[in-house]
C-alpha cells in the first residue's frame, strides 16, 4: 500500500497496524484472513483530508504503477485440473 502517501493523510506510517490504529481499529495481527479483512477496512476508511475512501486514492494511480508481484513468474493454475 505504498502507493498512498499515508503520512500526508495523518497516519504515522504505512504498516497495517499503524493504518488500523489511525482509522480507529484493532485486530489480531498475523493471521492471513484477519489481515485481509483489516486491509479492506482500511481501504474503506474515509480519509479526512479527501472526504473519500482510501481505495479511491489507490484507484487514481495509473495502472502501470499498480502491480501484483509473486515469487514466481508463471501463470497461476490449479494443479488438480492437470
């Protein structure tokens, strides 16, 4: 989520724990499903500096600046269908 300048919007840092605290939330960290739900709450949080959800800022970025990286350079497939 480094595509958003969180400090500019009043957050202490860009790590999930800081974002949640700044948005008024708390969660059990380091459980994948909890982290995913927490991220959705942060993206839905209306930033006081813009009056819009954080997701709106993320979507304003050009697609080239948004990328999904994985440790492998191959298409995803379901090994059970082979």
